[in-house]
């Protein structure tokens, strides 16, 4: 029997290596593959840098400068390698972050949890409602969205969850995103949420050294993914990251100012943080806290905005 549920794809993986294939030569492919295969046993700093350099040039179309990073994307790669704030691991863990959010701003901003499990066999599907979401806590896009439990192939769902929980599927091992590395895998079941029109808008606040400066709104993620970017005056910007600009008018969120204020409460501990929100039935819910937007490999159009946003990130002073 085939799977009868929706699996949300990772943003990074759906269009990975999208921008420029020609710069990633056969010679580099061979060397990259050999080093990349060693990542589960541990990599030297030089090997980590090489992996990021090769992923970066293939996905963005320009060479990565880790010694003097200037762009938004370059600085994210630098943060992967050299910013190892332990709080990042808590925030990246979809289970552990719940207590952090509760302590920071209150439990009412959490999407209700229906259960937390150490392994798929622990899930009692009979106790779950007709609609729910299952997530693995250590990655991006490792979600099973169930809109009708009667059509769910439970064994196939368990198999998929077990696969996602294997050590090699820790999100760190895809793009060396350090915050995920030491997360212990768990499964969380959450309440299914959507807006009245069935289109759940993501409001993503980009915070630079504690200040929210831009907000990204994602539309139709499962069908025709587009997005628009706004400044803090809710003026639409003329640049895009990875996906086309959504041409239609979007109404300013009712709780725009509140989202901005609360995002900055989280952000003051970090050089760069993206705080994702949902606005549903006159309630705000935190989606996630993200340190490596698009894995630091999202293509900007026009490209100058990669530099403009990069200028806003003040990298921490840290020992390399």
C-alpha cells in the first residue's frame, strides 16, 4: 500500500544546486564526494570548509570567501563553522525549543503538542485526532501532515519516521548546520493548523544582531511557492530570495507589531535569527527559530541584495 499523507519537502533539498552547475567541475565532484562521505566520522576544519565551498559555488554561482565574508549567504556559512552558541542547539530542537519559547514569551504562543515520542512504535495513533502533524525534531522538512487519518498508511508513516531518525539523517550532515549536530532525535505530534481559506501564510522575521529589519511572507508552499519581502514599515521590497515575488497584494498581518516585538526578544542572543510565525484565529503561534535561512545558499535577485543583507550581520568575535 502506498503512503496516503502529505510529506513536506525540505526547502533546501527541493532546489539544491539550482543556480550554477558549470562551476562544480568533475575534479571537484570526485574530491567532494570522498570528503563528504567522511562526515559521519568527523571532519577537520579544512574539510568542512571544502564541503561548504563546493556546495556554495554550485548553489549560488559565486565562490565562498570564509576569510572575509561579505554577503548574507557567506556569513551564514561562517556562522555554521565558527558560531557554536549552545543555545542554538536548544532553539533548533523542535522539542526542546518549546520550553524555551514558553519561558521567553508564554505557552500560548506554542502550537499545541499532542505527544512526544522516542520512537515511532511509541505513537498511539488511536489517540490522535483526525488531523495532526508529525515532525522529527532535528531537521527541516521532516514532517508528515495528516489531513484525514482514515487514509493514513500507519506502517508506512512509521517507516518514514524511523528513516528520518537514523543518525545520518540529522540535518547537520547535509549542510554542516552546527546547531542540529547534538540534537537527540524525537518525534512530536502537533495540532493541525490552517487559516480559514486553507492557505497557511508563513511570516518570517529576519533579525540582525537583535533587531527585526525584514519580514518574508511565503505563499502556496505546496503548489506554486512564491514569497514577498517587506521592511518594518510593511513596504514591499523589490528583491527575492530563491522563489519568485508574489505579485498580489497581501494585507498587513493584524499582529505585525507584536510579531516584531517578540521576535526581537528571541534575537538579542544571536547575530542572525529568523523567527517564523503563524497568525490564526486571532492568535499568534511560533513556527520555528532558524539560524541558517535557505542553508545560506539561497539565490538573491537582484544579487546586490545578498550584499545589502550581509552588511547587516555583525559576526561575533570568536576563537577559530
